[in-house]
C-alpha cells in the first residue's frame, strides 16, 4: 500500500491506494480520507493549523500593516504551516506592493520576516518559490 500527500491549490488530501491487479476493475481496497477541511493547511505532523483563506491572511496582514489587502483572488497560497500573499499596502500615491510570508500559530496566521525564514529548510519549497525568491 502506498500513502501520499497531494496538495492541489487549497485542498490537502491524504490517500491510500492499494495495488490493483490485472482484471480487477473495481477500486476495492482504495481509500481516500481528508486530512483537513477544504481551506485548511496541515503541518508536518498532519494537524490542522490556520485556515488557508484570503480573509484569514488579510486579518494577519492588517495586524502587521493597517491598510493591507491581498492583491487578487488567487494571489496567495499555503503549505506546511506557512503561507504567502502578494499584498497591496496602503493606497493612492503612498501605496506599494509587498510579498509577505506567514507562519501559522494555532488557528491564526502571523506575518514573519522573509529574511529570517526563507533560508531555513522548514519553509516548504512551494512557498519559497512563490515569495522567497521575489522582491
């Protein structure tokens, strides 16, 4: 039996797939179980952490920057207790774009320093590619 973690956008599923021999057209022995709800991310231990939603990330952003918002509907992502968002901070002529890194703390996200975390192996590759290698 093979067990793997598949992450598709905001959905994390854990599935066990049994070997199917020739002539076995059914999926007997195969099982798929949800590791988390649709909009949650799981940490390495499999425990559910902060919800991976635009709303949850914007709440963390506003604690760090009073007038911040996610730049678009799909301008964020989560994996392994970390998340990123492409943000717009402020507005008008004083507004600027910022790429933010988040770390889950219980059911809440906190904005963390890219300089401090991007060099560490605990940040998932998907998150590093999105936010650590950008300006």
